[in-house]
C-alpha cells in the first residue's frame, strides 16, 4: 500500500516533538488517538516499527532515524510542488491567494485591493474559503499565500501574524430562544446551553469559541460544523447556540438568528497570517494594507 504524504507529515511531527500529545495538539491539531492510529497504519504499511514508546517516553527506532530526513525531504518537496502547481494554474497574471474561514467584511477587502493596485499594479486577489478543519486557513498545505483568520492559529514557528482588530464576543441564538429578548447576555447564563462547536481538528480555535477558559465545567456540545454556513444553519434550526465576533454578527444578518453581546468574556482577535519567512512584496503589501485599514490593536506575531 502506498504511503500518503499526510502520514509522513504526522511522522515528522511526532519524531521532532518526541511526544504524541504535543505533536497532536500543538503541531497537527488532531486528537491524540487519531494520530496514534495513523502512525500505526504507517508502520503497518512500511512493515517496520518507527517508535519505541511507553507511558512516559517516545524514542525513534533505527528505522525511524533512517526515515526522518527522507520524510522531511518528501514533505518539503510535495509542499513546494503543490505551491508551484497552484501558481502555474493561476496563469500569467500575478495573484495573491487569500484564505478565510468566516466572512471578512469590515470594509477590508476594497481598501486592501485599492492599496495593492496602487503599490503592485497588475496583481489581483483570489479568495478561498477554507473549512475550520484546517486551523491554518490553508497556509499549512500551500493552498493560500496569506489568510485573514481568528486567533489562535498554530504557534509552531511556521506562521507569523499581525492582529488587525479586536472584537467582543457575541452569541448567536435561535430567534425564539429564551435569551433573545435580552439586550445582552452574561456568559454564566450560557454555560449550560447546547453549543455548536468547530471540528476537533480546529484545536485551540474550537476551545476559544467554546470559551473553555471561562468555564468551570465542560461545554455541552450537541453538534460540530466545518463552515460558518453550517454553524448558522444549525443555530437557525434551533439546535444550539454559538459564540461569534461582533463584526461577524453584523456581517451575517439572518431571519431566524439573533445576536446579543456577551458579558464576562475576553475579546476575539482577527489577524492577517502568513508563512514565516515569506518576504515577497505582495505578502508585505497585503499585511500592511490590512493593518492600516483595520488596526485597532497592537501588532503581534509568532
């Protein structure tokens, strides 16, 4: 059976971290059992044991040591190949691919487009919506060049970012919800509500929009949604509630959903994100244009 590049990527993460837990949570944003299963399948396909592991330690076997530099090279070559193919498919007109997971709105894109036309004539923006299963909004696999994304994003050193807006968290409620008549809602009143969650692969971003750091007990998750359209469909049908940014509440008016400010929560941060080390002028112009348009918060980065 042929080995998938994804499995090699998983192997490299575990080999570099020497921890299934850290690799799963901090590098790959998948569950530890899912990662362990993929590594076992890789070992089965290769018919070698790659790790010696017990409850406390993980070490590479001789076969694992031999595979590591080869796996790194294969993953890097595939990433470079994929980026080259995407650029070739774009044709002769230079384009910057922008990833997003929720509606960007906020007047950002017209301002950025105008600024890029001024500084980089001939360039255009291509927008790609990426499901929340990918916490890098398309950057990890080279699907996009930059992204406008909510923090947190993976903090492994592979990505850099700049905060362009801080917004309060609101709640999206079914229109007939018992709290819909309130002008604002204390988070304590939402603690036991059924929540629509991002996929488990979203990692810390899922935790943030469930406000786990403000809870004394686990969230009551009744469904998962991979896109914003799925989220609002679930809320509108009465299945549950979800936290959203103030700007996204304004950008998504719906007949069967109401939005209310939530007290007792820290704000959310919207950032422009790029691959660390990508110094192309188009990337720098996009970042600076986003910052000058929306920046209401200090710069931050990995």
